C-alpha cells in the first residue's frame, strides 16, 4: 500500500509539473505569435458561438475589404468581432473607414470603424473555452483558480515530505 501511495504522489507531482509547463509554454507561444484572446459573449456571428475563445492576430488594415471579419474596439471595455459590410471614405476626414455588421443582424452596426480601432482578424476559434476564461477572469472564478494553483504548487514543493512521511509510516508498520 505504501509503495502505491509513493508512486501515486510521484505521478501526481509529474502531472502537475507537466500541466504548469504546458500552460506556460502555451502562453509564451500565444505572446510570441502576437495573438490576443477574446471570449465571445454575443450571438451576432454564427461562426463564433457564445462561449468560444477567439484568437486574434494583427493585420494590415489597408488589406481589409468588404466581407472580411475583423475584431475592433468600440470602447476601452468592449471589443466586437463583426464582418466588414462596406468600406467608405469618412465624410469629414476623408480617411478610409469601415461599416460593419454581425452575420446574425439585419442592420449594419451604428457608427463608423476607424483603422485605429481595429485590433485584428480572428485566426482561430475554440468553442466553449471562452466560458472558462471568462469564469477565471472574474471572482469567484479567479479566487478558485488562484487557490487551485497554490495547492498544486504547494503539492509539488512538499511531495518529498509526503513521501518521507509514507516511508516513516511504512517502517513503523514493519
């Protein structure tokens, strides 16, 4: 029984280290590729269901045309992913701006989207993962995720102590 417990502790320690390393490598890869992550919270685009996680990459704004899907900032707290319905020249500034529309909407979006507002274009989508990211981002999910991380790291650091305790118990039983 004691050998089983020692093996279980060692396997769990390796699994936790592997999860932590994989998570760090994934975050580093996302940063290295210049991707930004956004959770979908609105059903306005059929190809990006609510709860999905969208990976957005930067784009040369001058290469965008009607029909392209873009992610843009409406305000500091609101990022939207919609399709370009039309490109026009702004009536006052004579700069190229975009009229957008959600695929599920019948009307175009109010307002014109300037090139400075464009974050990029979606390059990948993972269904349901946006729900998890959103949950972790705000309390109580953030508190739970921090607690789980602390427990995992503590287990890794103290697993040798746990194995020593198992060995001591095993020696007493013999």
